[in-house]
């Protein structure tokens, strides 16, 4: 994924983070994933959609989770 490579190389900053990410499954279709804070507290993107492959329809669910974005609940509970 091009966005991931750019982020790893340090060419992107958090201010460059997009509000949504378009995921293309070759010539079968696209899924748009939008920003989301998951129930665990982790941040990232979530998208869902349907594509057709060889005349059959498939449902897609995509989670893209930022590594290390989950709040440290152990540290927060020790501080209380």
C-alpha cells in the first residue's frame, strides 16, 4: 500500500493523515475506509463494501489499525 510505504519512510507526518483511504481490489472494485476510533480505543480506518468476482458477489470488511494507538489502560489505572 503506497500510503504505508510513504509513512514508514518518514515522508509523511500526522498532519498529512487522510480522512479516508481508498482500497482497490485489482479490477474488481474499490472500498472506501474512513477514520474511526474503535471500541478498544485504537484509531484507524474502517470500510465495507461489495465486489463481484467471476459472477459472484462478495462482501468486504476492512480494518486498518494504527499500531500503538490503543490507550495504555494499565498506566491509566495505576495513576488512579
